[in-house]
C-alpha cells in the first residue's frame, strides 16, 4: 500500500524540479543567439515590422515580466506559434499530433525489451556460469554498445532493401491507407494518434497490419537497448532472490525447481526490474529521436531535431518541455509502483 | 610469479606488484576474462588513435580527392575491383580512404570522450563532496540543480543545450559535460555520505584538520572506487552520445573524420543503394570501442561489488 504521506512528499519534491525545468526551457529562447523576431520576419523586413513583431511577442518587456508570463503560459502549455517548421500552427497542436507517434514507438520498443529481456535474464540466472549465461551476458553488453544510428540503417539495408521483409520507413503504407492530407482514410480527425489503435478502431485490419509491420523494425532496434539492460538487471536480481531462505524452504518442502523459480523467485525478482524499466524510459525517449530520424518517422523527436536546425524556438521549447514532463511523470510512476511493490522503500 | 631472490627486480616495484596482487579488486578484475577483453580493445583503439594522430595529416584526410585516379564510393579492396585493393574499407563519396579516416576517428572519439568524462568527473566529484560535507543549504542547492538536469532524458538535454550554444564538436562536448556531471555528483555524494559516517573523520576533525584536508585526504580517496566504475561505463556512453550529436548534424561538421558524421554521410551517400561500407566501418569501430568500455566497466563493477564476489565463490 502506498501511503498518502509518501505520495505527497514525492509530489512536493516535483515542484522545484519542474520549476527548474521550466526555467531552463525559458533560457533556451533568451540565451540562444539570434533575435527571435528577426527569425520570424526574415532578413529583408523593415525596422518597423521588426519592432511590431517584437512588441507582439512581448520581447520588449523587462526580462522578469517575460519570465513570469512564460511560467504562466508553460503551465497551460501555451508556447505560441511555430516560427518555421509548421509556420503559424500553435506549438501545442504540433506536439499533440507528433507525441502519440513517439509514445507508440516507445511502448512497442519497451514491449520488445520486456518480452525478450525478462526471459533472457531468468534463463541466464538459472543457468549461471554456463555457456548460455555467458552468451546472454555478452549479447546484452553488445546490445548496449551498438548505436541505434548504426544498427538501424544496416537493418534497413538488409531486411528491407535486400530481403524485403519490412518497409524501410514511415508508419503505414501511405498510398493505400492515407488520403492526400496524410490522414488515415475514413477519419476526419485523428482518434488517438496511435496508428495501430486507430486502425483497429476503424476496423481496418489491412491497415492495422501495415502499421504493425512498419513499427516492427524501428521498435526492435530501439528495444534491443532496453532488452540488454532489463536482462542484466533481471539476472542479478534473480540470482539474489534464489539464494534467499524462503526459496530453500520451498525446495526443502519438496516443491519442484521450476515451480519455485517461477512462483517465488520470479515475482520477487521483478521488483528491481521495475526501476530499470522506468530509468530505461528516458533513454528510450532519447533513442526515439535517433530511431525516428533513421526510419523517417514524423514523431516529436524528429520534430525537435528539425526545430533546433531551423531555430524554431517556440517549437524547441514545447518539445523539450514535453519530453522532460513525460520523463518526470514516468519516474514518479516508477517510484510509486516501487513503493507499492516493496513498502520498505518509503522509509 | 616466483618470489625467489631475483636481483633484477627492484625491491620497491616488487612491493608494488605484491600489493596490487593482494588487492581483491584487481585480482578479481584480472581474473575476469571479459574485462580483460575490454581492456585489450581499449588499448588497441588507443594505439590506433595515437598512430593515426601522429602519422596522418588532418588536411589530407579531409580534402576532397574527387577527379583524381581513385574512384569515389569504391567498395573495400578485398571485395571490389582489383584496382582499388589498397583500400581496406573502401572510399567515400569524395574518394577519401575510409580506413585512414576511421582510424583518425578513434583519435577524435577518445580525445573528446576523455574531455567529457574527465571534466564531468572532476565537476561531479567536487559538487558531490561539497554537497555531502557541508549539507543543508549547499546540499540542497547543488542536488536540486542536479535533479533539474536529471529530469531530462540525457540526449534530449544535450539537444536543448546545443539549441542554446549552437553546433560544433566543442559545443557538443560542453553540452555533454552538463549532461554527465549530475550522474557523477549523485554517485559521489552517496559514497561521501557513507564515508562521513565513519568515526575516523570525526577524529581527524577533532585533531584540527582543515575542511580541504579532510575532503581531499580522507573523503575523496574513499569515493575513488565508485567513481572509477562510473567513469569507465560513462566513457562508452559519452562516445555514443557525441557521435549521436554528430549524426544528427549538431556536432562535428564539414569533412571532419568523426565516426558519427562519417556514419550519417555514409547513409546519405548511398547506403540504401547497397554502398554499405561508407557507414559500416566507422560504426563498427564506434561499437567496438564502446563495447570495450562496457566490458571493462562491467567487470570493474562486479569486482567492486562484494555481493557479486560472494556469488562467484
């Protein structure tokens, strides 16, 4: 059981962190070189036009006024309009369109990480110091050493270009399932934004399968990294648990090795893995930036990279803050889950 | 090693060897074959880097050689036409030798990796020890700032800082120093807090030792072990992150022989039409180097963790 006091303390600790995060995001616009107003109006605009835009954006106000305004705006997620990438579109809209894409990728990646990492870790622990164990450990270390931006393009070349098993880029077979506005056929508005869920909601099985095959390769690439960390954590946690007295007791009572490992060992060994899954989510988000770039997926990661390249500061601020918020909330969730699973942690 | 009276062996160095041999950490580490493999990879990369730095001219490596006798995008000599067989890794889109450029890439990766890890270790150690020793306000100011930096996924924070400072290899390095410092600060603060509990610190203070003396002579040496592990593991990550920033276009630029940049140019210049060697080889060296640091760091962690040591017995 999670006590109210623990939850409250954890939430209060969030306040200074979020405050600091917002301040850093505010600093992006004000420390970065170049005049935001100049970026909007372009090099050839007159001085009057420039001044007008500066006034509109409130750039002529004292810094503290701008800071307070930024904080109130950030609290309601108002970052104004994008300067360059999606000129005139509110940042909020751009983020709400691209964020689900990234979340879908991260969730699929985490799924692969767990589905492969947990069994590998258990096998590695049960067969400690055998060939299987060594192979798994070396495999895991290799997995975290190979950069996504290297394995990704090479896998595209071999599995997509040469073997034709997977589509090379995008989220769905575009010409078949999308209209001219890149919206899913049959919908006026994006439903959840998760293409696999939307296609299912529409009952279009072909489109769903297309979406899944598009997601497989990128999420596998991003999932390898999680798999590596999860399997090693699972291994060491499992090794610790199976040395406990209650495991010996269960065995002494005549319970079979397999049942003991699965029923008593596995469940308790999972607890520390929860933390890794949470910490993992951060690098999964970072990995999403690279994976999206490699696979040409229009998520919030590619949006951030483009926005930085084009000095589209409101968009940079919006996307960076979104990433930080998401990461912070996941960490909060992990802490709460962890204390639920292991109440000793609250002390 | 024999312990007989070998006159060639200097008594002092024999003492050192004996001391090292007696250290459970080192003997554990040296008996770990994977850690030794990691160390071998790192040393091989270091030799490659230094040889490349000394023998190759940076200008020659970066200048375009289009229009010469050497074909561009030629596959490695051992699979391609006989005329290009002097190029072990093939040539890139500007007809430059990928082998020499990749070798020089090792120098760039190790150099900038050392700067990132070195500076963030120093900064993290100082901040962590100060936070632990002075507590209260100092602790809160330092650690809450670190919390803010840790609230970003690492590559995202690096990108946000790059958005402020602009592009370039040195700027990317500064961004990564800011990303890595909190990790060291957190580890060191924890280790230092544990040391400060010990009674000998109180005794030293009672004897009138100054703050810097306590911190440098007594607290710092006791945090060395976790720092070394953390530095080794983060060295691999720093190399990957630096190359990632170059890959995304925010780090190395122009024709610099950085692994990340060579990789992204290789992808742009024809990976999908089957010209795999332009991105494969720089990426292979990158992955190998990172694997070396991960193997060594992993072995160090196991050697340090007494629970793991017991588990092996």
